[in-house]
C-alpha cells in the first residue's frame, strides 16, 4: 500500500510500517493543493496591517508586538534557535523518526500555512535516513513540545545534528554531503514546526508497540506459572466473565483458555482438593484485563492524535486564523500516566507469581531446586523483580497532575506529557526484565511436572527458553541466564498466540 500524507488516516500499524520501510508514504496532489492553498492564505495575512498571532506578531508574551514583513525571516529563525534548549541524552533515533512522520501528517492537512518546500525537505530527511538528534529533557508539553521540536527542525536551517550510526554529525556537514541547501523559513513556518505534540505522541507510539506484545507475553508467563503451580482453570471460564463484561477481562480469560488447551499437565490434577488459588493466579483476567483496558484507551487517543493538527494558530482562510490550544498535551499526558500504572501492575503481579513459585507448594521444591541447603536455587532473582517493581512504583507519579507556569504566565497550565511518555517507556523496559525472570521461573517449575506436557503454545515457548537457558540443577551464575531471557523478551522471539 501507499499511504497518502494528510489524506489517509494513520494508525499504530501504519505509522510503524512507514517508519520501518514496509509501507510507502507520499504527498499526493490533493495534499499538495491543500498545503499550497493554506500557504497562500498565510501570505495574504502576513502582508496585511491586521495583527495575526504567529504570522506577523511575536510569540507567547510578545503576542501583542507586531513584526514588519522585512523582519519575518529572522523572527522564524530566532524562534527555532531560542527554543532549542533541550538537555540530557538524545532520544532514540527511532523516536525522532516517528516525530518527523507524525509532523508531516499534521502539516500536510492544509491548516498550518507552511510552504510545500519545507514539507518536502522533511520527507527528504526521512528518505535519506537523515534523522535529527533530539534531547530527551526540556519539554513541558504545553505549547506542544517546543524544545524537542526545535531541535528536530534545526537541520532545516543548517543547525543542529543528525544521527550517523551510533554517533552524530553536524547538520551543515550532512546537508552539504547530500547537496542540500539550508532553508530560510517564512512567516508562520517556525511556529508551525515547533508547536505540536509529536514528542509526546512518538513516545506513546513507541510504548504502545512494546506494550501490545508485553500484554500478550504477560498472559503467557502467567499461564506457564499456573502450569508450574498446577493451579485451577476455573477462574478463566467464559460463563464467569460474561457476568462482568469488561473487554480486557474477557479477552484475557479467552487467551488463558487457549493457553491451557489440551494441556496434559492441567488434566493431571483436575480432581485435586484445592479450592482456590492466590489472587496472582486466580485474578489474572481482572488484573491483566484492566491493563489491557488502559492500553486500548491510550491506543484510541494516540490514533486520534496521529491524525490531528496540533500547531497554532490554525489557518481557516485568508482572513481567519484561529489561535487556540490544540498544541496542549493534556489529552495524551493523562492517559500515558494511566498506562504507566497499568504497565507497572503487570510487573507487580508477575513478581508475586515468582514468589509463589519459590515457596515449595503443591509438589514443587522450595526455591525451585531439588538440592536446597547447599544450593540457593532460584531464590535471588526474585530480589531483582522486587527491586524493579518498586522502581516502577516510584515512576508512577503522574506528571500530568503537576503544572509549572512558563512564558511569563502566558502558558500558565502545562501538561508535562513529555515526562509521562518517557516514564511509561522506562516502566515498560523494567517490565520486560520482570517478565523475563517469571518465564525463567515458570520453565524451571514446569520441568518438575514432567513427563506431563502442556499446551502447544506453552511447549513451544518452553523449548525456546531451554535453547537459551538450561534447567538449574546446581547453583551457577544466573546473570547470563537472566540476560538471555531479557534478550528473548526484547526481541519478541517468544510465541504469544
């Protein structure tokens, strides 16, 4: 397929497809006409005596200071330079690329007044894999992501840096190597470039892509732990969940039933006298399901944002530019914080299952070793999951609940959504490690249930795990095993469906 910027609708799969090169994207004639028409409207307003914010006035608290046409170019250049004040490490190149893609989508709808040549240069950057470096800190998510977007677009005017492998190269040098001249920005263009939520949005896209897999993998890890504990299948029956019909709960319960299908191990204890399992086993549909509900909410709002115009002012006609607040990050900031809690809870309940597997219950040896005493077995990796769980809890403070006024009070309520997006991705990184350790524990427990076999899906994952990590017979250095498990999770090599 060929995606048409500004005309077609982005979703999570399409934006990732454009980013990884599996989907072609272009500016079609309809989008070009919309961009050019919007630019004509700006040119008319820029040459008039009427003050129009961001077109012939200053910015922020200087919105009442009118700028002459002769000073317009310098004003736009100064806007990028003065707002490029980000600090800290650079965000991943992949996130910067998503920022470019989503910004092109917003600008190509024909309400931003930017010239076609500027959008085409952004597309040229994507085509040539000239991806600007962007510092991770400095956005309050109010007039959009001002500092990150300023850094993203400094290379348009020959400033800033591009990624080159794992290092960076000055933008001016890279432009020269590709026979590209720096652009001179015209009226409204600097503001159109740096107003917007693309930093927040691209972190949300990155998190959603990772979280989608981790939600599925958490179900697999939970099912493997239940197999190891020889827990009950009853809490996953469809009749139960139809009576409390949350979409996430129903989906997880259905997945659990599929994960146990034709399990010899589950059938081997169907007549046992255990009445109820602990919550971390029995309540997987409710806990994992709630996290799925949060994921679905974030996905819904992020896909709206992918197709929104988020700069300011919005150009309606040659006579009207609406100055509003579409750049404000609050719609994403709040749900990113909600998703952070959801991701952290997946790790929280996984840690509890790790603990259960060590207790020596229901036929399992204590610490998952048959030679305890001299050997500590699997005792200590649960310390690691406990530490990661607590770190995630500390990351769950919602930045969107905070606001620090900026711009001399003109921007007196800000979203802090950039921090929300970064923290969600940190939590997901920790969650990968927690689930990796649970899978290692669950595989060890399943080994003690042999010769019973599990479902095809669980047996396939057990085989993948055992290719990387051998059963623990006597104490050995476990760090390589844990690292191997984390690599499996990060590479998304385990089967989830």
